[in-house]
């Protein structure tokens, strides 16, 4: 029994982590929350779904990431750069974009939920009394690999250093000659690509429909708060925590309240840690 | 009969000992200079007095009552006002509105104060106090202009007006002279003299030693969080510790001096 | 003087609207007016003190269901509405205690969490609220649409005037805006920032609860879906499109963003309507950074 | 005396035209508003229900089944959502001037429409929502032709005990309007039948991950798993149930959506021998009337939406609703008073079965079609009961 809860927790955490990391990256660099990230997950899932017959599953994931990269650029131009100073307007602009994306998807793919069939769905591995589809295991393994890749990128590459510099302090970074606009665009591009992989991986596990992605985004928010805004490693930890707690809570408490459990926990953390578990540096000095 | 007494005040930020064992006292109408090199802990001390920072040791007494437990707004209501190193004004609002905000400490300090909150800004009781403060600092002409369009120098005076409007008994000026023109500097000197004369004690944190010399009867010098001198400005200039702290060549001096002494 | 005459003329036209349009449009406008109360609550909270709240629909739900459940049990609607507003204010106070210490995005997500908690409570406490089956036939009596319209118009206009008075003329407005611009300077001027935020949270929750109670009394049916997080986002959108600091802007935005999508229904049932809604929000934000309120402000000056 | 005679003569005169089977529309046309979801996540159902309603209206007008009146349908997109349903009902009544209403799909939306119908005194026939007592609770202007949950659950409990040998049962539902009433009724029925409810789970309906719930099934060792979740979630649940390799027989209360379900999870459903309840399923045991309607609707959907379509219960329920409205107009006229009186005493055989209403204005279940169907390993469906 515990094995299944663990696997299920990992599957949830994988999906939340990929979305949360995208959100943290964009927030770290631009100090703005991207409310359209949930819809990037959906677009990624649908692109993968439509391209699986031509490129196979792995190709489909790549295609989804590529399309979302373009989506990232569009989002940056429409919902983020015009609102550099006024964060609240940027937040609402990303909400406006999410409504546009949902409705474009409904026009293109229709509202009927569809199964996202991959060869990995059928085969399942027995795990104690309950089998687990290979697709779920792939979902866990792949999201771990992608997160590791992102962690390596942020820690060791020059782009990663730029990300950290800009999220550390906006003005000094641009003073040091870093093109902040270009870095923000890249942050949003990578964030959308992360969301695409989340969509392409979790799509086959459940069904895909234009209004998917909302619960993933809400839980990703919870993960960001636990992990601390703008802190990639903390966010992955936060996502793991949320996934596990939901998976355990669903079995032992009640899953009619599943998102309330994670948000209840979140509100509690905020009461004791007003700046999340891993506080950012104090940016308000006298 | 002092309005403010600090004894053995110390403050730590994690490992850094920002203030250790600072003691000073100031009488009504006295202008006390608080000087020391950058990073000596002057702003930290101001924040401790105004309650923004909690002290780790020592006692702060204002009008003979320990104010250690009071939060910043309660201390403001008791009569402690301040200006900031970086001017903090609501730049979308007019000069009149910014100064009126200073009245909050008067409104909330008495039960009846609450009712005046709903009265219009142009009400007599509000207008009188604000205009008096604006006249005092020489901003009567720009009362209706938005702070954003004011030149930088004059904004300092808006902040002083906001601090003075609720007639505090202690005013902390945090480097008010920075960025002032010559005429504004003289204006400031005259203003601080008037404020002192009206009975309000003033702590002037300032690098402009000439201004401090002119305005302050006594100065306290702080270096690396330690209290190294209290006395008249003249005495301070010849005190060895003060010179060493200020000129920052203490390594050089101490080596040279020790060798000289052999 | 001219702007005042313009305002009075505009409101006279608004008052005469019911005679011209059919009841469908009046129903739409009444809904928009009830919506605008929730948008006011955000104007008050965010516009004045800078605090964000993505859980306003939770308070609206509390106000609505309290009135719904109590009137069905025989409490006269007026008292039930009062209890609804008071309960919403109590929840606003309780949420305000931790929330007043939060900053920016933490506050947004924390209040979002509160909204979801309330939505799940309304959905799952079946024996009190009949959950997703919805509460039907709330006995508040069928008052005809014209009176509802005029009552709502009056309520909104008095609130508008009160908020405009506080914003521009009263000392309270200055204090609230000080808290928004610079908390440290506000504290140094003797303003208890924590208390101001707490009161702002409580009063804004009260307005949202009032909006909920009025909706319950008007529509006389309730289901939890009317108060989920998408509704909170909708209120926030209207407040920002209206111009976050301007109650008048919020009022106009809630009318515009309720009636225009409905008017677009003629475009065909499918998604063009929402597509236009989304792009409209974007366009307003691109070209009117200070929102509709900012536009009105510029005209007046 | 004289005035009395005149009254009778007048009534006779009025009645004369209907006896003479005048051409349809000779008495004018009756606008009937039809509320169904055309956008949102239930639009897949609304699209075909709309065509079924159109077919019914054409038949009524062609064969003059509405007592000389011509029926004109006006469609409103209520999105299966209460606020949209409320606004659309108001629009149809005040803008389009509809005299009668049919609708809605989701129970929470029907609640809203029933409220408007009673406020504006416009008779409403709830054709699909099955939550208990929507018509009864809302007021005298609402009728409910769809079989209410409590009746269908009684039928299901009886049939389950006949077809399956089980002592313990797991009940899993979604916390939407449908699931919660199902759970309350079914738990009571099972306990009354002496069965032990070993697992009782209510899942948040936005939560598409059923894995946590499924992992609890083997632990509680039920002989039978009863599930009531909406069409979309049902496909999800069955897929994950098969993935987990659980062999306990599974019964789903929710009627199957058309092609989506069979195409997606037919194989998995076949593997676990899923049994489902349905008010109607296209199969060779259909009555001639049913076969005729199926052929007509599938042809029309192919032509208008150019997609293959298996007729569902929701299509039939919408067709029958329009016919019921026409029949009531024939007997009581389009005005509310006469129409409601006529509707209350309806006795008519239509595609789904025999319709009569009880005093709570809900349809009596006895005459209505109700079948159990099992998915065979090859994915096709066979009627069990």
C-alpha cells in the first residue's frame, strides 16, 4: 500500500514540480506570477497529442516544448514586458491570456476530453497488490530528468548565472551589461517548455481537455510558496511535499478536500513563515 | 531632566554586533549631534529609538517611561518623530496631504482622535496644523502641488513638516542636509534652531560637521557600534579616538604611534 | 462645475434605463451592479492599502449562503443578510490576522487558498448547503426588477460617493494611501499599519459579503460554483481593468465586462464571446495602464 | 340561463377547429425555449441533443401533434453552469418571448432555470437532470421528465443483487450534484439489503487522478465496486482501474457517453467486464420507434456535424421532452394554466417508454426503459437485463 502512495505522490509531484519550476523561474527573473502557466501545460499536452502519430512519443514531447517556446515569447511580449513596473496589471494580463488560450484551444481541438494514448499506457508493472502503468513510471523518471537538467542549467551554465543575477537584483544585473529583456524572455520560454513537458507527460496518465491545467497551476502555486518564490531548488522540494501530502491525505483523510489539504497546509505555513519556508533575502531595508 | 535616556543599548544582527553599550541622554530644546563614519551604526541607533528595530540589551526611556515594549506607531504617538535618510513621501499625493498624514499620531493618540479621521482634510482643525507646519518650513507656496513634481531639496522640508505637524517632543533628523543647496542648508539650520527653541529635543544625524558644529551644543560620536565620545563639538575635533575613527587611518596611526612611543 | 453636471446627467440616464430596455438587460445590469460591490471591496482593499486578495469570492459565498440558508429556515431576509455580512467580516478579520503580515505574491496565493477552502466547504457540507445540488427557492419574495434596479443603483452610487469622499477629501483616505505607498513612513507618522490592514480586510470582506447577500436575495438560487476561484479572478480583473485605485473605474468596468460579453452572445454560442472578453482585458491593460478610472481621471482634469 | 347557454356555445365553437384537424399552425405558433450546453466541458452532449430536439419539432409540425399549433424552438447556450443558465432563461423569456421552456443538462443549472421559470411563471420541463425533486422543490411551474436518482438507484440495487453475488461493496463517487445524491441513496439501499459497505469514497470532481482511491480498493477487499462519476471522469477511472489490474467486478451508474467512451476505454472496460446502467442504449433489442429515431438522428448528425454518432439517452430524453410539450399543448393549449393542468395528467408512450407524472410533478419510473449493459472484451456492448 505504501509503495503505491509513494509512486502516486511522485507522479503528482513530478507534474507540479515542472509547472512550479517554470513559475519560479519567471517570477525570479521578472517578479511576476504567470497565471497562464496552467494553459501552457494544456497547449503542451495537445501539441504532444496531435504530433504523437508523426514523431512518436519522445518526438512529440520535443515538439510540444518547441511550440511552447514560441508561446513563451508571445506571452513575454504581450503579458509581461508592457507591465514591467506595474506587477498587478501583469498578473491580470496573464489571466487575460489564459482565457484567450483556453478558448483558442476549444476552437481548435473542441471541448470533448480526449484520451492521450501511448504504447506505455497498456503495459503495467505489478507493485504489491496494485499494478502501475509504465506511463506513470516514465512520468516520474522523465520529470526527474528534466528537473535535473534545469537544475544543472541554472547552477552551471552562463544563462543560469544570468538568471540568478537578474533575480538577485534587477538594477545591478542590467548595470553589469546583462540584457534583462532577453533574460526574461528566456526565463518565460524555459518556463513554458517546462509546462509543455508537464502536459506531455501527465496527459497520458489522465485525459486531456482545454480546461485542464488549472489544478496543476494552483498546486504549483502552493509548491512555490513552500519552496520560496524565485528559488528553484526550494520549489522542487515544495512540489515534492505537496504531491506527497495530497497522495497520503487522499488515502487517510479524504479526497473530497484534496486541494484544500494542500492549500490549508499552505495557509498554515504562511501564518508561521510569512515569507515561505525558504525566505528570500530581505529586500525591504530602512 | 532629560526627555530621552539610552543606557547600555546594544543590537546584534546575527554575528554582527551593530551597537554595543550606547548611552546618551538629551534634554528638551537641546540639539544633540550624532556623528560617526559611514556604517558606524547611526541609522541603526535611530531605528532602535523609533522602534523599527528591537534592541538586544540596555534600556531606552522616553519622558522617563521605558518604551522598549512599544511598537513604532505607539512611539510616534508618544511624541517621537523622524525623517529618513532616503526621503519617504507618497509622491502621488500633494504636499498638504503628505504633511496631514503626520497628524495621524495626534489623531490616534487620544480616543477623540478617531472621529477626526472622517472629517474632511480641509477641516479647520487639520488645515490649521498643516499650514502652520508648512509656513514653519517655508513650503506655504507649494501646499497643493504633488510631491513628485517638487525638486529634491524641498522634499526634505516636506518630510520635516510632516514630522513637526503633530508637535513631537523628540525629532530625529537622519542626514537632512544631503543634497541641499547652499540656501536650503541655511534654511535648514534656521529651522532646526527654531524647532529647538520651541522646546522639542532634536537628534541630528549628519555628516556635514560644519552644520553640526553650528547647531549642536553637544555631540556623540559612534564608531563600529561603540560609543567613543560625548561632549562639545570643539572638544570632539581634538579627541584622539574621534580623529582616528574619522580619518580611518587607525591602522597607520596606531602603528606609527606605538613605534613612536617605543 | 461642468463635470458635476455631466455626472448627474449620466446617472439620470442610468436610472431611466429600465424603461427603455427589456427585463433581460435589466437583469444583466442588476447582476453587474451586484458584481460591482465585490469589485468595490477589492478597490477598497487593494486600491487603498495595496493588499491583494484572490479570495474575495469566498466572502461573497459566505454572505450569499448565510442569507440563503437562514431565510430558508425562517429568518427574515434583512436579518439574514446582516448576519451574512457580519460573518463575512468575521472571516475577513480572521484571514486578515495572518494575511496582514504577508507581502505581495504570498498574500495573493494565501488568499487564493482561503477562497478554495471556502468553495470546498460550500460544496462538501451537503446537509447545510445541499452542496452542488444548490439552494433553491430562497424565500425573499419576488420584488419586481425595476425596484431591484433602482435599489442597487442607489446602493452603488452612495458607495461610490462615500469611497470618492474618503479617497479624495477625508483624512482616512490619506492614511490608507500612506499605508499603500510606504508602510515604514506610515508607522513613523503614528499609523498602526497592522490595524489599518486588518480593518481594511474586515471592511472589504463585509462589502463582498453584502454583494453575496444581495445576489442570493435577487437570484434566489445558489450553487457553490458561483463562488469558485475563477470568480475571484473575475472580480480582480474588473478591479484592475477599472483602474485599481478608482472605485468609479471599478463600477464602470463591472458594467462593461458583464454586459459586453453578453451582448456578444449574438456572435454565436461558441468561444468567440470569451475570446473577445480576454482580448478586451488585454487591450485595456495595454493602452490604459491606469484602467478606465485613469481615463476618467484624465478627462476630468 | 341565457348567459349560461352562450358560454357553452362559445366553448363548443372554440373546440370546433381542433376537431377538424386544421393544418398545423392554423392557431399560430408557440415559441419553446430549449436550454442546453453548447460551450464548456459538456458541449459534446448539447450539440447532438439540439439536433434531436429539432427532429422532434419537425415531426410535431409535420404531423400536427400540437393541436393545431406550430412549435418554434429557440435554443439558449446555458453551458451546464448556473449563472449562464439563469441569464439565458431570462433572455429567452424576455427577449425571445418564449412561452414554454425545456432544459437543462446539469442539475445545478436546472436549479437556476427552475427558479426563473417559477418567478416568471413560464412552464419548464426538466428533460435531463436527474437530481431528486428539482421540479418538486422549485414550484408549480416545473416538471421533470427524466427519471430521478432515487428511482434509478432502487432499480439498480435490485438488478445488482440479481446479477452479482456479493456481500461487501465499495462505493466511489464524485462530489458533484449527481454523485452525492447517488451515494446517499445507494449506501442506504445496500445497508437495507444487508450488504457491508467496506469503502465509501467521495472524490473532488476537479481531481482527475483516481489512482489514490483505486489503491484503496484491494485493501478493503470488496466483492463489487459501484461507481458514480461523470462521463469524462468515468473514462479516466476505468482506464486507471484497468491499469492497476484490479479484477473486482465494476458497476458504473453513469450512462455511457457516445463514441468518446467506447473509443477511448472500450478495450480496458472490456478487460474488466464493466457493467453500466443506461436508460437507453442503441442495440438490436430496441423497439421499432427507438430504431427509427436512432436512424434519423445518426443520419442527421452525420449530415450536419459530419461526425459518426451513437445515439445516447440524453438525445432520446430531449426528443421525448419536445414530444411531451407538444402533447400537453394539444390537450391544454399553450397558455400556462391549461398547459400545466394537461401536463400533470399526461399519459403517452414515446421513444424511452411510457410517461406519467406524480403529484410532485416528477415522472413515474415504472414505464421508463432501464437496462444494464456489459462491455465485452472486444469493446462492444451487450445488454444484460
